[in-house]
């Protein structure tokens, strides 16, 4: 069964977009499945754009920037890598990570551009249509993706990603470098925590629930749910509304 | 070597804080060092305290704030001890001040850094139950309230620097080494709780619904992670059945410590009661070997737990727990007293973990050169439990042995008392009195109010429209200046406030910022430095009680801030300057009671050159101790006693009066007048003194039960002690049976006399030593060998002494047969047994002399408890003093206790007394009650309502019977004023006028 | 999405009664501070008067507050047994039991005057109680009986 994927491309103005133009000027042919949004730099691509695109039912998202070292804004593409890594980590939770891709294409690489795009389209064709396509979106998956979107927007994640290069590649405030392993561990924990918290919040926004109900829905240990409920309670985002029999019910405040 | 008038206190829990306050008040310079980042120790983690169910935070936080602000106490947090040199009187201590990376002087504790920190680390204070960030403060009410960066977790992202408006974050801040010179050292590092190791039999760490008691304490706490709701960790449900397992890590020769941790029986009972109070559907069960409720009013507490709260006690030690993997409930298997094995299911299990010595005990002992005992608690003198093996270094609290809060506080004061004795001639040499300008005369002038409104970074400014509020404040009547500051509490703002006071001729100052509970004294000091009376100040709390609690309603918050400021201005208009009354102090002491407590107190005081009057009702000194030959630990009591009596008799500053009776005591703190009659000739003596120490002791219970008095082979424990220590008669005895709890823990005397178990075991062991052939049987209800005394219990069992338990409802029966005494006792497990014996020893309790205590209580206006022992000012934090100031308490008249504890209490009473005696004059708080006698009808209601005996009715020449207030004794609570039917009494600083103005100022 | 926006969404502007709260310095005032430090939100309806002890509160203060048009009065002290001044809160308790009857006799809605206990550790409880009392006061309605009309 074959289908025509719908793919969104974010192309940086100075290299990739120019590369795409070159492909056109050179009349290099490639499949028509990608729609392009021009951005000034790949670093401009907010992870939120990608999550939004996936929620809209697009089958793939392609981010393209200048080659490392060529960035018109010096280091924008370095930042793009960090953000993209975070996006991949989040999407792995819901197995959507292979629907997004990051590559570098220079202004002179019209051929490379068309090859990469063709390849990505083929890969997406192989995976099949997005489970979030508008006609029949997978509601559970959509909810998870919404949670991801919210989690990725949290101060904690954005702060960590925003400082990653400074603390792992240059030096932190103490003049030291933090090893990539330590950083990754921190980011992984943060992603995991914030994802669960967002899921809890989204569930509670629909209706009050108990720890066990939430645990069953998210499919994690009730103990972990309780821990995170307490954190959310500390942030005044949830509250205990009543105790039914022996089970407390929580609500979104 | 020259002595130095300063003291180092190591550890700032409740013990260290108390010792620092005592010494600071007595005129010594105190360096209080703490290894963590805030003071308060374990007590600040507790929800409630036994046996009164007092809220721990409510009672401890004022004390911590006082410690943090005391002008003679320098507090250093996050400190490590590097080196100690010197000798008693002059030590040099090198300490390492580890950097917090936060400037303590600038940090306002607002907590933005903590909220913005992307790294969530474990929150130590909540025992791992809640998370905190890498920059954190231990708990919201911490003293000092500063955040610290935890370098173990911090990744150096720099976000906190960016968000801190106070510019307090300084990553470059380095560790600092400091050398301090002190005359004495007090070690108060506290304890660390036992943590069941990996692979433990209770599944702690593996089963989610097994928690330790200290974790449970945080679960209970209203400010803990569960906000006081009791939920089980596995699924957040309310556990209906909760099992408490006693002696985890205590009385355990295999996996834990062999000693008894002293406090677990009581804290578990408290946790069970509070849990039940918080959630009524919960049913607590406590599994324990003995119930060791040996302290004052402890047994009554256990009774309440059983009767009122339905707490179930099962006499069984649980050796392991199993988990039902499906429900994650826990299965407890136990053998009850009758020998039946049962299995029960519980939803939550709490392990009552014991008290271990502090983790750094060995390190401390090496640095300070003090010996440890075999368990790594500090080794102390046999008769002075606060004296370490090195002169000039004292210890207090759980570092000397596991103990509860009042005993810790007592020991802390006792250690301070010993420091007083050592350094008394250096008192006041290292502290500086601040020189202040004379006060500007403002009475009668129209109010000129200056209002300073704080942005508190964005803490207020982010939610309240501060410029608008400032503009509004400027429009209020009598406000001549309204100004706003980024941080009103910062050092530079203090200078600004002082300048503005001069520039605008301000005579009232208002600060609208955070809470007066922590910041009022700072601003009062500032205006005083500018020459204004410190009471011409008023605060509006627009942060803690406004911006922080209405973060989503900025308009309403702004309106509320305006209201609060208007109310403050209205109140300020009515404020009058207040004076603190000063009173001279007679540096002499009356000690009532010539037992060990009284004599130790008198000796210490005389050593410090305070003239002391020691009066004894009997004809000789020595009191209860005259019946005791040794202590359980082997101290020679008679030798100690005779040395002490000699010292007392040979000291010229101690005036001893025997066969003495107090005729009259009048006066108040600093100025008492007493007349006594003494001696056979009933001579009359009168003297003046500044304080009173009550150490009148207690009596041995005179038994009527068990045929005492009917047969001379039935004797009291003290008689038995005399027999084995002075005669050889014991060699002829084949069998001795001791009966415990005679005249204790019954309806007539519902309390435990605490020492009888130890006394019985001591004499039983001695008997075995003298004649191994003698069979010794001890009939008991609970064996209460708390602390290290537990070791002697084991020793006794090993020596072949039999222990047979009987139930309260089925006491043993004694019969006199021809040559024999027969005892029939019923044990729940083995049933009825009859024992033939040729001697029965009754372990009789300690009873208060109700008649004498009542008479004395009336004379001194101090209260007694239900058992006729004296009632201290506060069961937890003021154990050696009365609510009436200047009167202190020590020894058996407080409650049954050991000789060592009596000695500690006596030294503690001396320390508390020194905070008064060391001053030429004492200063009373200015916010006190005052009376308009023209309105007083003399009804006497206020006299009854005053808890401090500060009011009495006097006969006025013009107005007849009227109330008279002793402002020195008044604490300013206002109970009198609130009840006064004639509005004759008002409270200065909180006058009715001020409050009415605040009420009526609503119009908008 | 912005969190504050979510919080505010769907909240209808309600009448905010003006409540005067007499809090004892040692427990309730500290509890109110703790609510702040812990950022526990409650309606902006109370104006706090700090007093040393609930025993300080003269019944006149309460009557005067009602006469002056405050919609409600809250009196909060330490829990029984926790009083910093030993027994001040018990003295207060006895006093207010009588006052309650008197208010009833006057014809003032007894709900307008609320007595509560809150300890220094009960920041959350404090907020919950204020929420509850605010709700109750909204039901009772404005206290305009004593409004001066001239």
C-alpha cells in the first residue's frame, strides 16, 4: 500500500533554502511531498513548531540548516542540534522520533538537497501515514503528544537545553565543563519527569482522578504518579479535592 | 594561660541553640557553628512533640529566630572543624566556612532561584519524600533563611544568577578558614537515625509501603510533602491499618545497636495519635517488647493513646515483614504474649528506628580530643553527664546518649552552667554594647510618618503595583514621605531610612514588606540608631500575606496592599514611644532543698561568687541520695555525697540553714525578700535575693501492699540496698524476689517512677556478685532500662536473674508461711506460678510531698501537676524554670529522675539563673499591660487570667481595691485586657486605640 | 500554554467580602506567613491585624469591626495547649463562646464571626480555612446593616 506523505520542511534562509532554490534552478527533480517554511536560521526552529506540525497530522518534519561552521549567525545550527536532540528524546517516548530529521545543506548543494528530501520521503512512505492524520487521529497518542508539547515548553527543559552548549562545551559558572553523560542524564530525567507531570495535568484537566486511575491511564507505577502529584501540588497546579472511601481524588487548580 | 570569655558551640539543633542563648544572655561571646545550612536540627523536622502534642514548629521557631538574631551569638552555617588547640579556658579552633555560593548578607530567602533551578535534587529535610532544587533552603521557616547552592547537584548553568534580583548569587565565593579563640567548647551534634541497611528483613527500600518513623514524621507534618494527609507511598491511598514496629536498630545485638534508644516508644505513640487525629479512619497498631514510658506524664499519654484513640499495643517483637505483591500490603507475623502465632495484614508499616551516634562522631572525637564510649557516643563523667573526658569541653543532647527534647534542653543549659562555672570571671569581657544616640523627644508632636515600601525584587513588585501603592501611601493623612526600595531590608536601605528620618523629621516609620516576625527587630534597630524610640515603628506584611498568596490577582493584591498600609498608618498615628523598664538585680540566690540537686546548684553558684542561701527542712544535708550507695553504672554515691557536703559546708559564700522553714517570700525576679526560721531554736533570718531555685526533692513511697510492715523479710528496695552494701546477710539468702512498680503506675500514682527498674537490676546484679547461689527473681510489668541502662538488663539476664512479667490487672500475691514467703504470680504465657522465697524486695516509687509542695507552690505562686510534682513553664523547651520569672526548678520535685539527671538539672537551673544574675539590671519588654486605676473595679478577673502572676489586687488610697500590674513579669499577651469589663487595662504597643484605628480605617 | 492563563480561565469575577482577621503572633500569623512562603493561594479577602495572643482580643474589637462595616471577622489563635502565653487562647475561647450568643441575640448572622485555630506549621490549613470562610461570607452577603445613611 502506497500513500503520499505530507512533509513540512523548515529551511534556513542562507544555506538550505538557497540549496533548494539551486535544485530548482538546476531543474533537479524530486518528489513533491514537502512544503517548505523559510526560517532565518535552523536555530530559530522552536521545538514547539515540530510538535505542532505533528499534531496537525503531518507525516514528517524536516529541519535543514547550514553545515557546521557555515552558519550565517555563527552558531545557530549548534543550538539547533541541541534542540533537535531534545525533540528526538521526547518523540522517542511515543515512537515518533523517525518522523523528524535534521540535516545540513549548503547553498551549493542542490543535488544533495534533492537526494536528502527524496530519501526522507521514501523513508516516511515506508513507515506509513502518521497515526495523527486528521481523518482519524489516534486520540491517546494525540494526548501524549500534547503532554510532550507542554513538557518541552517548561522552564526546566528550556533552561537545560538553552544552557547545554555553554556548560558542556565551553565552561559553566565555576569555570568547569560538565560532562556530556552527566548532562544527558539530567536532561533525560527532566524529560521523563516533565512528560509525566504534563500528562497528569492534562488528565486532571478533563476530570478529577485518583492516583491509581492516573497510573492506569499513563501506565506507570502509582508510586511514581504520587511523587509527581506531590510536586505539582507544591507548584499549586493540582489539589486534593476529596477522599472517596480511602482514595484521595485530585483536581487541577 | 589567660582565660577567654567566649564559647564555641558545635551543632545548632535545639540543644546547641539553647546553650548559645543561655551563654549569650549571660554575657559571653558565642560562636555557634552548624554543619548544615540552617539551624533547628531534628526538632524542626517534627510535626508534634510528646506528651503534650505541641506543634514543634510553633514552639521552636521563635527560639531559632532569637538565636539567629542574638547580638552575642555569631552563627556560622555550613562549617567544618579543622583543628582544636589549647586547654580549658583558652582554646584556639580553626574552622572552615564552606562556601554557599550565595551571599548570606544579601540573600532575602525569596526562593526564586530554587523555583527556576532546572536541576531537581532530593530535598534532605523532607527525608527524600519531596524534591527540591540544587539551590535550596532546608525548610520554609529556616533560620537563617538563605538559599544555598548544592555543588553536588549544581551544573553551573547560571540561571539563578540571572533571576536573583538581590544579586546574592556569587559563584566565585570561596571557602574561608577562620581561627577563633574560645574559653570553652560545647558539643551538641545530635544524632543520626538508624537506617536499615540494604537487604534488611523489613523490606525497607524494597517494599514501598515500609517507611521509617522520621519519614512518617514528615508525612504527618502539615508543612511536609503530603501536607499532613496520611497516604501510603505505593498508590497514594489512605492506609487504614498501620503497623508500627518498635526497636528497629535498637536493643538488637545482631543488626543494630544493643542499647535502648529511649525515645521511640513515646514518639511512636505520638505518631499513632497524630495519625489518628489527622485521619480518623486509620487504625494504628504498635508492636513492642516493653513500653518504655518512663518520663514525666508519659504513662498518661500511653493511656490516652489506648483509651481515647484506640491505639492497639501488642507485646511482640517483629522480626521480618512480607509483602503481598498484588496489593503491596504488608504481612506481619507475630507471637502474642500467650504464645499464639498470628498473621495480620497492614496497609502501611512504620519502622521506629533508633538513634545512632552522629555519623561524624569519630571525626569530632579526634578533632576535639574527647573519648567516645563503645557505641561512639561521647563518653561523659559518671556524675556529670555533660563533662567530656577533656577539661573545658562539654557535651549535651543526644550526643551523650539517646534522649528526648526536654532532656536535651536541660543538658544544654547544664553544659552552659558548667561553662559559667569555668569562665565566670571572663563574663562580659568580649561582648560589645552598642552605643546609641539619645532618643529624640517626640511625645505630643503631630505624627510625621515615613512609609517605606519594598519591591522585594519581584516578590512584591511582580504582583503588586508598588509605584501605585507608594503614591497612595503618600496621600494618607500624616504621611510626609512615601518611598519605595528594591530591597528595604538591605544594608544600604538602612542608611537611606536613617537619612530620611533626619531629612523629613520623621517620628513614625512604616515599612511595608515581609513579615514582622523576622524583620521587625532589624527595622526597629535602624530607627533606634537614627534616634527614634524603637517602638515608633509599624510593619505592613504585603509579601507573605499578600503578594505571595494572590499571585494571580494583581489588582486585588494591590488593593489589599493599600488597605494593609492604610491600616498600618492608622495604627502608627496612635503609637507612643515606650520605655523598657529597668530593674536592679540582687546577685544572690535562694536554693530550697539540701539534696544533691540543691547542693550542686549552690556549689556552682558559689563558685561563680554568687552568695547563696541553702535551706534544708531536715537536720542534715543529702536528701534522697543518702539511701543510695552506687549508681547502676558503678558511681560511688556516698563518696560523691560526702565530698559535696564538705564543699558546701566549707564555702563561705554558701549559708546553710537546716531544720529550716520558709515563713514568707515576697517580691519578684531580681528582687525577692525571704524570711525563714531555722534550727532547733527557731531563729529568724531575713535576706534578699535575685532568684530562687526550688529543689525540694520527693519522698519514697511507703507501701501498704504486699504485707509490708507485717513481716521483716519484706523490705523496700532502699532497705535492701543498705543490707547488701553494709552487711553480709545476703550470703544466707537462698532466694530473693523483687516486685516492681509498687506505688507506681497505679490509679493512685499513675506515673512511672523511672529509676526502680535500674535500681532493682543494680541490686540484683550486686546480689549475684556477692552470692551467686542466691536465686534472684524480678517480677515486672515493663522493664524500663532506657538508654545505655539496657546493657545492665542484658547483663542481669546473663547473670541468671529471672524476669517474670505480670499484668497490671493481676498483681502478684504474697503469703507468709511458716519459714517461707510464698509469692504467686501469673504470667500471660506460662500461667500461674508459685515461688518460695526468703526475702521479698519491693521496688517502691517516688512520690511528691503534696502538702509541702502545695504550700510552697502557693508561696511562690507556681503550679503543680496532677501528681503534685512542680509544673515547669514549658514541658519541652523550658524544663528547668517556672512561668513566673526568676524561679527555677531542679531534681526530684520536678519528676522522678536519676542522680545524674538531677545534677544536670541543677547545673541547668544555675545557667538559667545566670542569665539574670550576671546583669546589674534587667530590662523588661516594652509591650506590656498598663492599667488605668480610675476605671478599675477591682473585680480580679485579670488576676485569674494572668498566667505569669504579674497582676495582683492592691488597696489604693483613693480608689480602693484595684489591680496592679508588675510590668517586669508581664509578657504582654493581653489576656487581662481582653477580659477587662471596664476597659481599664490596655496593652502598650497593641493598644485598643491602635486596633480600633486599624478596624475603622476600612473606608474606601 | 501559559500556566497563569490556564489558572485564570473560566473564573468569574466574584464579590470579595472584606474580612478582618485577628491573628495571634506566634501560631496563626506564622501559619499565614507559611502559606505565603509556600505560595499557597487564597482569596484576597482578609486584612490582618496582628495581636500578641488571641487572649488579647477584646470582644469590642469584633463588635466594632462589624459596626464599621467589615463583612466578616476571623479570630485565629494557637491550638489549645500550644499557646505561647500558656493559656491565653483558652481564656479567649471562653470569652468568645459567650460573645457568639450575644451576637445571636443582637441579630447579627453568627457566621460573620469565625473562630479558628491554625498552627505555625499549618500554612495550607490556613489557606483552606480562609477559602472556606470567604465562601461562607459570600453566601451571607454584604454587611450593610450598619452603613451610615445620611
